[in-house]
């Protein structure tokens, strides 16, 4: 039988943090997914496409 290692209080605190900081946790999740995709699933064609998207986004951010 496996024991639960996270207390109920910790679970509630984590949930409260996620609800209070939705945008921050959403950004962290997206960043993590992007890194996982790049490091584990991308081929050269995908990387080239991502480089183009990054360059375009950099240009937009520089012009703001």
C-alpha cells in the first residue's frame, strides 16, 4: 500500500496559490511544455520553425 506523502494542508495551500496566481502558473506550465517539446520531440525542421517564431516575437517585443 502506498502512503500519501503530501498533507491535506499542503494540498490546500498549493491549490490556493494556483488560484491566486493563475497567470503565473499558466506561464510556468507553458514554458515547461515548450522546453519538454524542444528537448525531447523536435526535429531540425521543427527547430527552424520555432526559431522563426522566436525571431518574430522578439521583433514585436522590441517595438513595444
